[in-house]
C-alpha cells in the first residue's frame, strides 16, 4: 500500500482582496489654488467730450482711471458755446485748454498718482455747476 500523499491545497489567490473604498464626501469642493488676475493695464490717454446741450463732460476711459505719468487728453467741444477743459488736483490747476465750438486739440499732462477733477470753468463756473465735470483717478 502506498502512503497517502496529502492533497495539494487549492492555490491561494495571487492578489489580496481589495480594501473597502470610502465613498467621497458629497458637497465638498475640491481644494484649488486661487487664481489671482493680473492688475489691469490702465490707459495713458482719453477723449474728453464737452457738450453744453446736455451739460456733459464725458471721458472715453472706462472706470474713470488713467495710468499715472504722462497722459494725453483729446478734448473736443461738441457744444454751441465756448468751453475749456481744466484739470485740477486738490484745488490747484494742473492744466487748461480753451475750445471754441467744434474745436478739438491734444493736451499732454503729467499726472502723479491721485485724484483729479476735470471740468469746464467758463461762465463763472456755470458750466461746472450744471454738470460739466468729472473725477478721475491716476494710479
């Protein structure tokens, strides 16, 4: 009689059973690095439209901001009266140009960072009081 040979055990699995997975937490946003936008590039020029028909002084610059430094202003008188463009800071006149009806010109000014007032000073301030003014920030 032959000695009995133990039966070979069934082969063991070659990969361990997978660990239970934890489902992701619902409603939790992923962690991200915030994106910081570049600061806007401010323009160094703007049109300045003066019009007594609606007592307006309108800039083409969005958000009434200009780059500090050398700036070019392009005023044009769209009204029927004479106008001027006066630029002041803290009550001190920085620049001024006179415009007859239909006239346009270029005015170069050097703006330090700060707040400036653009207005028509003619007729003893009547145009300014009627609304021909605006404020601009140089950054």
